[in-house]
């Protein structure tokens, strides 16, 4: 889940207010002359030369490449260790422009090969100048979009970004937040840049996730930023978006990649899964249904009462999977209007609810307890493909809990079917806009919801799902990818497994005028 970069800036070229370039008379200096002046004995000349390079390469990738070929990046990196603050400011501004954009990945690699990342970190650690700190973190954010530099940034910059920027700017160590600090929190460009950088590098794979999870104070501070924004206008800020997306990435494969997850095998979790396989004794609890009393094992938690084996408040890495994280995610989903933040929060819940890990079971119960299922269902109606995809997959994972499955089948079925492409849509354009990934996610959710639950299969039929699914399956790649066709066919095949429902299918008028025999053949041979 990637972030953006810090865009080019014309910068403050002081050429007109200085005699640094006076020897050139009326003409502008040539590029090699400007690069050479980066080594001038006077700091004012070096600063103006760097500022002029920043101005020259604004929005011009050819000039950026030429500066690299003529050795300008190395000289600018050398200036990061200069004794003068003004030289730092101009050098950072030029470097930020030089490494902006995917088209300039060669410049990013060159900066790294010049020792630029450690030099930036040294400057960030020692400077107190706010503008320079913004520029340094902006350069690092731009560098972090290059896949080859993500692990080097984690190795050299993670600790300093966390301890020198994210923790102090988040206000976590000074909790509770003062009102004035809370207002200024998300307007901090330094925090925005630092979280944007870590958002990018958090997608670098398992080792990157491991290091970030184990970085002291990082998870705590990121969550504190989010919690401090709830209920304020800052909830839609880029900083909150970055924090949510980092946490989403760090929530991926927690059970497989953490020592806490590896300590518990799946066999130990059999008693934690709520209800039996057929859902006959499932509890219909929470905001959508009345709660039935049900005997539960000592280790089982259904969202009510204290968590088993959890006497201490969570901290550090534990906060990633503790059920207390559900509430801020759900608040974001209900109050935020930033689609990237919505996708990130839904994706985090999707990751946390996956599988049979003890904490995944607890997360699914916590979402039900906090009345999160209606919030997710409502987001199926949003006009944003990626949000709908993340929400549909989150609902699929929530349906691994039998009680959640009943509630989703009862109250979300029509919304899920409505997002499928096909006839009977009051807003067909919305369904046509759905990507193959999103349609596949919806089909997978439908498959999970109807599995071992005949009532949900009836609800799918009553919502007009059979007609749409048959239409997708019959397209055979004309309108949909093979992945989508396969997913739709799997849902239909699962529907056909309910023998008691087969007679009801005769009452369904298929849009393709299929008789019952061809309907059966579709399941047996066409899926």
C-alpha cells in the first residue's frame, strides 16, 4: 500500500539578490559551471548554486538526469555535512527535486550510492531547523518510492525517523495531548513526510515488516496519532492516512510472522471458533439480533467480558492485534471521508480477521461487539472500487465467525448482490465500474457466507444473485476475466450442493432462458 512523494519545488533561488554569479555578467551560468560552484570556498556561493540547481531541475527530468551525469548529486550529498545551515537548506531542496518521481529512480539510486541516506539521517539527527527537517524527510519520502531503496532506508533511517520525528511529533510521550498540540499535530509537514516514507517502506516484504513491528514506540505513536484525530477535522488528513496504511501493512500475516503467532498451532484453536460447523447453535448477537445464551469454553471469547490471558494493557507490537484496535478502525470507517484511509482501515481489519489464530477469532468477535458489521456493510454502497474491494474481503473474513456469517447473510446479502454486474441494478453504472478484483472479492465473500448456511443461500437466491452469477459464468471471458468467471461459478456450485433448495431454483427465471437441465450442466461442467 504505497504513498505519494513530495513534489518538485522551484525553491528560493537568490541569484538576483546576490553577486555570487556576477562574473557571468548578463548571461545565466551553464550547468557545468553551476555544479562546479558547489565546491566554491564561500558558503554563500555554494548555497546559491544548490538553490539554482533546484530551480533549474523543477519539472525537468532531462536536466535532472544531466545533473546526475555531471556528478552533481555527489557534490550535493557532500554539502549535507557542511557547517552552515543555509547550505543544508539549499542542498536538501535540490536533492528533493532531483529524486522526485518514478522517472528519476536512477537519481535515487545514485544518491544512495553516494552515501546519501546516512548523510540525510545525520543531518536529521543534529538539526533543529524546522524547514531543514521538512526538507530532509521530504527527500527520504521521495527515495522510499524506489523498491531498491526501501530496505536501505529501514536499515539506516527507521530508528531516527521514529525517535526524532514520529514519537515527538505524535504527542504520544506527552499523553494526554494538550489541545493546542492536538490542533497542530496533523499540520506538521515533518510528521506527514516521515509517515509517508515509512508507509512506502512498510510494503517491502517480511523483513521490513518485522523490523518495523519491533521498532520501539512506532506502533504506539502511530495509533496515538490516529486516536488523537478521531472526532476532529484532521481525521481526513494525509498524516492519518499514512499512519493507517502503515498499520495495515504491519497487520499483514501477523500469525505467521510473529513469535506470538508461531507459539500457537491451529489445533489449539478448535475450541476458540464460535459455534458448530453447521451454525445450528450460532448466536445472533449485537446490533442486528437478540443474543442467545450459549455455553462457552474457558478459552473462548465472544466479545463480552475480559479477554482470556490478557491481564496487562497491550503495548508495542501487541497493539497491532489486540481487540482494542478495532474501535479506532471502526470510528475511521464511520467518520472519515478520505477513501485511501477508508481502504486502509478496512484492509487492516481484513488482515486481522484472517485465519484461525486466537487473536483473529477475538478480532472477529470484537467487530461484532462494537457494531462494526453494519459500518462495513454501509461502505459497500460507496462509489469507490478499492474501498468496496477491501470492505468485501473484510466481510468475507468476518464471516469465518458463524454468528457473523448469519448476520452478514441476513443484512448484507442485497448490498453484496447489488454490486455484482448484471441486470436488475438501479445503478448499473456503479456495478460496471467495479474492477475484476472487486467482483472477485464479492464472489468470494458470497461463497463464504453461503457455505454451511442454507438460510444465506436462500437469501442469495431471493436477492437475485443467481441470475447475476449465471450471467457472469456464461460470459466465458467476453466481459470478465477467467478469475471472475471461476469465482462466480464456485458460488453457483456451492448453491447447488443444497439439495433441499434445488426445487426452488425452478422458480427462478434466468436472464439467459436456461432450463433446469442446462443450469445443472453449468455447475457440473461449466464452472
